[in-house]
């Protein structure tokens, strides 16, 4: 059964398939519900559409971590550090380094 909130995100993706925001929002929704496989799929599409989308990379790492794949989570979080935002945001860098160290 699809919730109204999920349906809104699915519709956003259908209406704007080339926008990473819809995929990111849907992926975050799945992540919040511990639906890791679905989250990975949506978030991978978000970063495919915008390789500099740091928040999507972080969430994708969270999805891989939740799915139990520490190697992929580490790789994705390291990739988040390579984004323009990841290179200049010290708090993001500290957060990601902490996540990586806890794997």
C-alpha cells in the first residue's frame, strides 16, 4: 500500500524525471522507512542526474550502510567529500569522516 506522501514523490519523479530533487525526495522517504533497496535505486538516480548533489551522496551512503554494504557506503561517502559542497563544508566533512570511521 502506497502512502499519500510516497505517491506525491512518485508523481514528482514521473512529472520531472530529469530533476534530481524528486529522486532525492523519494529516496529519503524510502530511507526513513528502512526501505534500503528502494532508497538506493532512487538516490543513485539523483546522483546520476547531478553528480555534485552532496546531500544525495550522503543519503545514498546511508542507504548502503542500512542495507549492510559498508564497502559501498564508504565509497559513496568518500565521493560526497569530492563534491564542491563536500570540499568546503567543514561540518559535512567531519560528519562524513565520523560515519566512515564507524563502519
